[in-house]
C-alpha cells in the first residue's frame, strides 16, 4: 500500500497555503492545508526556519517530520496542499511525539 508522496517545490504554492489555507497548530508543528484546485494529488511541503538551528539540526527535523507524515500518507484524502512548519520545541522532540501530534492535527483538519 505504498502511495507516492508528492512534494511542494514552488514558492507560490507555499505562499498560497500560508495566505489562503487553514492553520492548525500544536506544540511541535503547525499545519497549513488548502484544496489543490488544478490537481487530484496531495502535495506536502516541510519548512524549518533558520533560527531552529544549523543545517544538521534543520535536516534532522525535516527527516523526523517526513517520517511522521509517511505513516499517515496512505490514509490522507486526495487533492490537498499541506505545509508542515516546525516549531521551536521540535528541535529536541522524539519521532513518536511528533507523529502523535501530526495525527491529531491531520484529524482536526479532517484530512484523514
């Protein structure tokens, strides 16, 4: 049941999600979601600000969030743009904590 994960690469799609999307935030991550108007696939973007640490820490945070998302990817509804933003406590967080919070945010956003 491996479903391909499409990633956001264009800056204008990130900006559209920030401006027009709904925001759900938790202690470790914030989730922005928006209906993808011209595509039927779900795209995901992960952002980690530079003030979260050096490149090694930022990439570790992105790997943790990507792995947390991968657990729920087969169950997420199609046709959405999802942007996940790391918050400061995410720097020292364990994968299981981020996964459980991401699940709660996805349910709150009615994406599961």
